């Protein structure tokens, strides 16, 4: 089973998403954030379930989609690094 590590960027992204939704409904924001986290936790047992990110040439950079959000992660050996979480309408800029 793979281990999940969150980058500072991904944690900040998740907090920003929750804060944005909480402006209208704190309860819905908590549910939404919990569901994003659950999508990520599933990667522990299925780390290759995400597709390869189209903007990257590296097979180790993958993503899962939750609603309109892209959860981008890197898979290195038995460790999953959650890199960023962002709305699909925005562009992804990856440092090679």
C-alpha cells in the first residue's frame, strides 16, 4: 500500500477550495473537502488509477478528477506526493 504525502501547495489549495465554498455554506464546504480527501485516500490502494497528466511528459505525474477539480500527484516508488488541487478551468503549469 502506498503512502500519501501532501505538499504545502496541495494543502493550501485544499484550504482555499474549502474557504471559497464556505462563503456560501460551511457545512457543504466540509463535505466537499472530505470527499476530495477520500478521493486521495483511495490512491493508497490504487496508485496507478489516475491518468497521466496530459501537460506532462512524465508517466509518474498523474491525476484524478473530483467534480471539476484536478488532483495532481506524483508517484515515486511507494510514495504518492499530492502536488496540487485546482479547478479544471484553470491551466496547469508544471516545472519539469
